[in-house]
C-alpha cells in the first residue's frame, strides 16, 4: 500500500501544519524587524567625518566616536606642535605679544585705546646722552630721531642702540647754510654719493627703517635730487618721512606719482619757544590726529618742549602715542 503524504485536509496533521506556519511567520517577522532597525532613517546613517574611516562601519557608533576622539586628540597635538615652529616664535617676538586667535584678541584688546586716533611725536636732532635722558624723563613713547655722528656729537649712533623704534635725522641742504652739519647731502650730489651716505647710516644704525630730514629746504625742493635720494632709500629698504621744512618739497609729487605712500610731518611743536606756545601746538597735533585718524608731530629736545610735553600728559590721553611704523 502506497504511503500517503500528510494532507492539510487530514485532521490528524492540520494542527501541526498551522503551528509550523505560525513559527515561520514569527521568524520571518523578527528577521525583517532586525533589518529595518539596522537601516533606519537616512539622516541617522551619516558617517562622522574622519581622515581614515576604512575600518569603521556606520552602524558601529561606539567605534566611530572612539575614532573621532582619537582624531581630536591628534588635532590638539598638531596645534601644540605648530606653536613651537621657530618662525612663529620669531613672529611672537616681533609682535611682543602671544599668538592668540583673532577673536580672542578682539575681545581682550583694550577697546578704548584701539579706537583712539594715533599720534606720532618725533623728537629731532637727538645727539647727546642728556637729550636721550630729557626725552625719556617725559615718560611717554616719543620717537627719537638721531643725527648721524660727527666730531661735535660722536656718540649719537652708539646712544641709539639703547633706544627702540628710533629714526635717523638725515641732514639735507638748506637755503641758508648757517651751522650746517658735516656730511650734509647737497643738491646735485650723485646717486653714488647719496648711496654711500645711506649705506654708512645703515652700518651706524643697523635697525633703522625710517629717516626724516634735518633742514633740507633747498634739497627737498629740487626734484632731481629728491628722485635720487628716494630711489636710494627704497633700494636700501628705508622709508622717508618728510619733515616738510619747506612747502615746495618735491617728495609728495614724486612718491604719489609712483603710487607710494607719502609720510610727512603735520605739526611742528616748537617752531616758537615758550611752554604755552608749545602746548597749543601739542593740542593742534591732537586735533589733527582726531580729524584724520593719524598725525605726525615734530619737536626738539629743548627745555620748553620737554616741559610742555610733561604738562600735556592728560591731553595726550585723547590719542594713542605710537611709533612711526604704526601709522
Ligand atoms: Zn633737525
């Protein structure tokens, strides 16, 4: 007799068949739910940005977080190392302040002084140790401009070595030649002669970046002479600050034509002696700085000028006194 396969219609196997079907549905349903859980919503599937995530599966979030933490640690180490790079250390020395993010600087900078107009006060004709002492006694950041050494004041280059941000006061020919400094550059001097003088100054004052003219009404009015001087100064990396000893100076014409900046004196503080006169000129310089944002004033190491500056400390709080390189 042929053996019969169990039939659905066979009441003997019906219950077994239905039970098997239920188990199958439960197993398939569980598998589907598991797969759906793994896939989830697309936004949850985004990978963390990593440099090397070859071994990371996006479903293994613990491993991903661990990797991100490692990368963060590495980034901190890189930043630490960069701070030690010599060039950054050099920059730090130059800036005389620690390297910090810009946002930090903006937050912590003394806001009031940042907004203040900037005024440069240059004290010309500095030649002797008592000049330096008198200027330093004012207790303000004044810029000293030293005359190149000659027999009458042989130590003026040596004195400058102890003064930061100093300038050199270059003697140029005046209309009347009374009491002229030795080695004054004259109208008609050749490029070679001018270059020799400037190179000598660079040797005597190795850190000099700015010079201004002592006298020079004749020289600065002569276009060809000024063209030669400005050409030499540029090739030697020195910037000319025009003392404007005469209105007909050719420096602005030459420099502006070449698209270069023209730095010049705005106010003479002590053209006339007398403390009251000089204080009025200091006030004029402050107002010029307020009006234009920056200004350059020139004075001399004379008794009245030193006294007037000392008496103007309160007034000068309305501006930020800076070096010539800061305007
Ligand atoms: Zn001078």
